[in-house]
C-alpha cells in the first residue's frame, strides 16, 4: 500500500465585486512548504534563489506553476480572456493599481508576520500598501491607517490601528490587467480594467493548516475601461508536479469544491512520503441570484428592501476584521473542473481549471 498521509491544501478566497515593471518577489515559507510568488500574480514558477522556482514540500517540487484565468463579457458584448498561466505564456497583469496609479512605484510584495513587533517596521511599511488599497483595522475609527501605540504599553490594543495580518504570515500585493494587447498570448484581448488584490497567508492554528497556504483574490472591475463586466468566470489554474510529473493523476471532489493531484504508486522522488495536493475553493464570490438567493418582489433584478432573502453569504476577513454576513446572497461554488494535456509527449500531466 502506498502511504499518502500528507495532504497539501491551497485554499482560494475569492470576492468579485504599461510601463516598466517593478518586479518584486518573495519566497513564502510555512513549515515544510515553500511557495515563491511575485507581484503580478505568478505563484510557484518564479526564480528567487536556486531551487525556489516551484512550490515545494520538504524541498521537493509539488507545483510547477500556478495562477488564474478570467473571462467574461465587457459592456454586454466584447468577449475577453486574461490570466496568469506561465506555462502557456499568459502573463497579462502588471504590478500596481488602476485606482491608485500614482503609487504604482510602491507596488511590491508587503510581508507581515505574527512575530513582527507591534507598530514596528512591517506595520509602518503597511502604510504604503494602504495607499494602494490594502485593508487595515481602524482601531481609532478615523478612516486613516496610523499604527501608533497610543497607551505605550508595547502591545496592540483594540482602539489602536493594525495592518491586515492574517494567520502567521501575510504577503500582499496588487496588480492590474494592463499588459498591452501586442504583448499578450490571446491576441485579441485588451485590458478591461480589472485590478486584483492578492493576499497569500498561512496559519498554524491547527495541524492541518501546517500543510496549507491560502490565497485570497479580491477581483475588481475598476470601471476605468469597462463600465460593466458580465458573465465572468474565474478559474484557478495549476500545473502540479508531485516530484516526477509523469506518474501524477488528477481528479476533483465537488462536495468540497476541490481539485486534487495524487499518485497510486510511490513517486520516485518522494518515495514513501508521496503527498497529494488539494486545491480548494474555501470562499467563493458573493452573488445575488433572483429566485435562488432572494425573491425579487419588485422584479428589478436587484436585492433590495422589499425583497425576501432566501440565503446568506459570508465574507470572512480574519480574526481581527471579522466576518460580513450578506443576506439575500450566496457564495458561489466550484462549477467545473478540467485537466489539460498541452503537449502530446507528456503523459498524465494535469492542470486545474
Ligand atoms: Ca486610524
Ligand atoms: Ca497599546
Ligand atoms: Ca510524481
Ligand atoms: Ca428587487
């Protein structure tokens, strides 16, 4: 029997609602996992130091490349597609924000650790992340991020500001779909005005989380290019390699909104400790669906005060910022999964989509 005691999880939180690039990279470490990332949406497939150019478990590869794909209709008619899929040369995002473009030179990866001193350097540096739109806890409720130890006790108190640190460690960045048409793999796809706040975080709050890295995407149509983006699909994309990629198998589990990659034989690199990788949607985007999540009494297609809610959606923002409860809505779940064989001489190689 093959032992597959180890399960690695990547959980995705979603919420919908060019010039010279300033590339910043970070090797996110959590127990036995390492995940190199950059500030334009690339997960795993980015060089930092020798042997960091993949997501690794106990120094051995588990994911070669990961990112996402988005598609939809702009202004009800124009079909667009973009994404970050390095193995297919789709790299359609650049560091920075449409809404706060005057601060694009600050658009790097901001790292917060639970072990950082309260009000220390990482909390002060977060001021620049806030300029680019990052969340913070506004303890004194003045609308500004000003991390000051008001009572000088060396500790954070609830009436003092703090950054949006989730779990043990948080790495935040923002990027936008500003790569021009001529530099894209999808030749007819133009920037449509999407910006994405990406938060990679990890926690040790329980044992299973020691093998888990979370990725939260906050995807926004800024309205700067397209008034309306409709029928939008978001896909997690991943090119996993459990050690040697040729014997990897793939599947999905609709009950837990997850895709996974596994082996039925020992991997020649991991041997008896061959892991499985599970990529799970932990919190889908909020959606209001007439007739499903609310009864639309006034028939305007919008959930408003005269309507009857049928369900509740949630936006979990961590232990400090808490959770929003959104009545009349639902968190969307995984609706499809596919694996993909891009090159005929590869066998059993799989993608999550
Ligand atoms: Ca404040
Ligand atoms: Ca204090
Ligand atoms: Ca393998
Ligand atoms: Ca209504």
